[in-house]
């Protein structure tokens, strides 16, 4: 099968979408498919891969990038075009951000209540948000396209925020490489990394992995660590990812947790840090299906995350994970983290996590998506809409609405 994958940056060392797409491409190649990748940037690590690379020129905006992608894929002879949220000319839309409209709703909760209505109005007028609204309007306009949802939460968001009909949606959860991410790496890395981080054997080392610190809830995690440190409990937090570390470092000082929080920035390989850690924490405000949680589970780590993480749908409260209802509630998060100070609890939940991860491998993930490819081929009709001008409707409150429905951000007063 000739498969076209569209993503902005084809790089295994960037965020979740990029990392997943790289791993997925490797699986497609193992299955014997011809893979064409359309992207603006290709990392050096991908140069030796037996793919057909189609490099896009520099774009002025997200909409311009989508148009460039459309021009490129229309000139290719492909059986299936699978877009990761870059453009609209495809058979399958597969946004690893989920619904940005739902994400905006959740991120409003990061603000004080009095500021939320102002932010809501800004979302209605700022060019950056306008670009995303117009892009979403085009992406969900063609009723023939299949929409992949990473979780039931995301499937509901597509229906609620974008009026995508249920029959267009296929639920395909992320998968994880259970060989690369495995408890088998602990003997090699655990003691060496803990010594480098100056973590004592008796201390509970929690791991946070993510780049978008605000959305992923790092501030909540640091405040929770501050509470535990104030109680004199032996707990540490290692943070992998991110570029702007200053705000997180200053917050740790204000919380009295400066010696308990280690900010590592971006790393080439997170596996040694999973191997060194005792549990994983990600109090995210919105995550379609966190690869970090799946990687932690594959490494045999219990997780503490939130109900707004689609990966939590794979986990059972108290078995593999603890699920917090409010991503901003550091008191509740600290309460759940305190339970992991019992080594027996950590060990039991970690073992259960590994068993769950083994049922959700990247190979299984790939096979499920190939089934969707076969569905596209069986239909025969191409689901690649012609170019047209998007006219953004607006509801009475001034919010943009796509051709299939509108999204009105809810503001809690």
C-alpha cells in the first residue's frame, strides 16, 4: 500500500505527535508498505529511513502550510493520505492535539476566575486563534473523511465542539514500544541516574515528561511536591522536557521545593529517567492520550494523572494509576502522591501498569490504523476535498463556527 503521512516536523526527538509518527512509520515499513512523508522539516535521524520524503517550503502561517501540503499531496499517486493535523487534503484526519477548542476550554481553568471572560474574548479575536478555527473548519468540513480519535474523551469533543458525526469517528488509541520502554533497563540505568541526580535510595523519585509545562500541569506538580517537602517526606521530582525553565525554577523556590525539583530540559533519550524513577506524574489539563503515561506504564511505573488525559481511560483507579479530577488541585495531587511512598503500593501498581502496556503496543496501534486504511480503499471514493474559500461564520457571541458546527468556550464564574 502507498501511504502518505503529513506532519509538520518528522523528528523522533520532538513532541508526542512527532515521536509517534516516527515510530508508526517504522512499523509501516516493517509491514512492507511504501511510505511517503510530507513535512516541512526532516530530522537527521530520519535520513537513512527507506521512505519517500517530500519537503514543504517555509510557510507564512498554519493556513499557508496547509495549502502547501494540499498542493504537494495532490500531485502524488497514493492509496491513502493520513494527516496528523497539518492540513485538510486527506482521507484520514488524525490530530494528536485532539480538539483545540476543548483544549482552550480547559486552559481557561489555568486563569483566575475574573480573568477567564477576558481570555475568552481574546480567543474570539486574536489572529492565532482565528487561524486554528479556520483550519479546523476545513479539516472537519468533508463528511467523507474519517476522523481518528485517540480516546473516548476526544471523540466526544469532536462531536460536541465540531459537530463531527459519530459514524465518521474511529477510536484508535496510541500505542507504545514495549521493548524500548521496559523495566528491563533498570539494572543498567537506575543507580547511575539516581546518583547523578543525588537521589537517595529511600527517596521516592517522581518523573514528569512533557514540553508544554502549562497545559501538562507542571505547576500543580511542583506545588504538590512543595506540600510533601513541607511535611518532611522523602520525595523528589525530575522534570524532562521544556525549554523555558525559569518560571518552573522560580515556582519551586516559592514553594520551598527547590532542592526537591530537578529541571533537566530536553533530553535525547528519556528511557534512563524512566528506569531511575519510582512513579510518573502528569496533572495535565488536556491530553488526548499521553504517550508519557503509556511509556511510564511500559517501564513498569504507576502514574498519577487527571481525568482530562485520554490515556487514563486505559487505567483503573488504584490499580495502575490514581486519577485526579481537578488538574489545578495540588492538595489532592499531593494526597495521591503520598500513597506512593509505600514501596509495596508502587511495586504492585507498576507491575499492573506493565501488563496494561503490553496490551497496547505500537504494533497493535499500527495494525488498527491499517484496518482503517483498508476501509478507505474499500470505499473507493477519494475523500480529498477541492480547494475552496473558508467563510468563518460567527455565533451571536462573536465566536467563530466551522461549517459543521460551532464551539462556545464555557467560562466558569
